[in-house]
């Protein structure tokens, strides 16, 4: 893909892009901030949440907190794509995209949410997730909590920002994903209806988190 080119990918249903099996904060780079046609800044991912939060501070339900501006993002490879994994292992009890979640779900603190995701993946899910898998699934749960489209670069540690074709992406169902080359990285925008989430890789790897 040539610099400046735009690749528009439509994700219908559960989709994993760029050949992957289906089974958190504004950009701190020198890249321009992504904007809608009306000039509004779309939802931009905070830096990635740690897999084991050190603090357990209450968070207002429905609010995603941002990491410190100076925090460094750690890119990882996700072996269990969160969207596809949730659909395959979790939706039968929790509903499509968490439709059956109770009110207590929106009151979980970041630390408790991570712990719960870990327990559920290993317990009822019968999975053996890595820390990266747990972190990515927790990020996906933030998007479910906010009812916003989610997008993740699954091969964060091995993808090359200068080569958009090397990014393996996964997004929420019925989500259009747009990949644009820009100074300092690649902007990935997920749109579903009037909702939009965006990341600038390699500054962010997924669209939601604490």
C-alpha cells in the first residue's frame, strides 16, 4: 500500500481481517489528530491497560479513564482474538456482545474487571489465555460496557507501522474499518452507525481500555 492510500474494509458479522483465524488518550505521536467531516474529534483509544492493574480505584459507571500522557505503550501479540473468542466461548451465556450482562457489569472497577475476565476465560471458557489475551479481552469488555465499536491490532508486536498490510485487525460485528497511512503511523477507524472509535498504531493497539 502506498503512503496516503486509504483502504476501506467492511466488517460484517464477526470479522477478523488480514488473514487471522476467526475462532487506551489522544495520539502522542506527531501525527495529526483524526477528525470527522464536521471537525469533531472521534473517540480515540487510551493506551493499553495493564493486564494486572496495580490499583483498584472506583470508576464511575460508563466512564473510561485515560492513562498518563507519558506512559509507554507495550505492543503485544494476541493469540485469542477477543471478539471471535467472546462470540465462541462467552456469548452463549452472556449474549451477543454482552447483551445479557447484568447491571453489576457496569460497576466493576478496572482491576476487578480484569480479574473477572481472567477467571471467566480460564473457568467457563476452558481457555489458557496469555496476559496479552486477558488485556485485549478486558479492552473489548470496555467497549461492550460503553456499547461502542471495538477494533484491535492482533499482531501488535510483529506488525510494522510503515506497512499497513502487515496489520491483522479484528473489529466488532457490523463495523466498517478504515485504514489510513499518516505521518507517524497508521490510523485505524472503526465505524458502526453514528459511533466511531479510532486508534493510531503503534501508539495504540486497541480502541478501549482504562
